[in-house]
C-alpha cells in the first residue's frame, strides 16, 4: 500500500460496475479535499474484470503529503457496504491515461 508513493491515489471497490452516477466524482473530490488540495478526480470503469477492480477512482493531489494522508485514512474504510482499497498510482502513467494497470 505504501510502496512507491505518488501524488496520485487510486481508490478501488468504492462502487461496482454500473454503479457510477453523476454525484460520485464531485462527492469523492469533496471528501478527499479534507486531506489537501485535489488537482483532479477521474473515474475509469474497466469492463470484464473482477467486481472490486471494475471502477477505478483516481485522485491527483497537489502535494505528496496529502496523497499519503488520503491512502492511510481511506484504505480499509467502508463506503456503501464495501471496503475501499486505496493505493498510490504512478503519476506518469496517470498523465498518459494508462489507467488499467
């Protein structure tokens, strides 16, 4: 979980496939802003993978410290009856929209 820290946090298992609605992005961005300034929130759905990995929510923070706080606080937390999996995501891959790794 804490390997290779980056300013980009990947949240998995917050919602399942087909459960993304118009409120998810602004609500997630607002919730994560309590850890620090959020530069961007991006939701990406991958078809044909395990339910817990299908919807990926990427949060790009302005600072590394904010991203670390977010991972520590959100990993293992319950959201809508699901256990959230939070980890760091490679900043360069995020910038290139390589979001399925």
